[in-house]
C-alpha cells in the first residue's frame, strides 16, 4: 500500500513538472534577448514578432500600452484652446486571436497586434475649463508596453493560461512611426 502511494505521488509530481516545463518554454522567437518591433500609429501602438515553443491550442496575444496624452480643448463656439492642459497618462489595449491551425509543427507563429484607440473626445472634458468644452486626444506618446500570451484561448480570444509575459519600456516616449530598437528594452517571463 505504501509503495502504491509513493508511486502515485511520483507520477503526480512528474505530470506537474512536465506542465510547468511546457508552460515555461514559450518565448519570443530568437531567444531570451529577442524583442518585438513596435510602431506608433499616432493613437494606437502595434507590436510585431514571433512566438516559439507553443503547444497545440488556440492562442490570444494581448497588447497593453501606456502613453503620455496630447489633447486639445475646444470651446462651445468652436475655437480651439492651445494645448498644454493635457490629460494624465492613458492606457490602451488590443488583442489578436490566433487559431491553432496557424501554429507550425515546430510550435512557431508570427503575431501582429494593435491596441484600440482611446475614447475621444474625453467625456466631461476634465482638463478643459468646463464640461461644455470638447477635449479631443490628438496623439499618444507611448512609454511602455506589455504583451501577454494565453493558451489555449477560446474563439473570442479570452480564457486560457498565461504562458508568456513580455514587458517593454521605451527609453524616451515614442513619436509617430517605427520605434527604433535602440529605444526598446524588454524582459520575458
């Protein structure tokens, strides 16, 4: 009886270790120092890269980014106030669903994910003289981004187990266009 318990426990530990190793092996293609590329689209951020070490199952790639916001205030008569009273940093996010059929036999798949734009005009115009004004976001300068990968994910791109988090910071806020790789520092966990 005691031997059966020991064998059962050993089997359970082996299964748990295998699951942990499989989850820990998902990474950006190119190894520990690989980084995605980013593009600042003005009001959205796009991340491109490739994942490796994936198992069978749909995946969801979620991009969340924080940015300094530039906005203008327009009075009820339509005159624009000069910028300068800008809102607090804004967080935007977006996701990409990738079906398991897109993952190659070696567990690799590219991703291309873009955040959704922020709500604009900003309800209540909090940075303008009063709530009758219109506060419109004109640009986002991104300061950081996080990519999370979930597998398996359902067809709505939700659910699953978090298998990879890539946390990136930009050494200076981004400007419209491709973000230079020298401005990007990422860590994978």
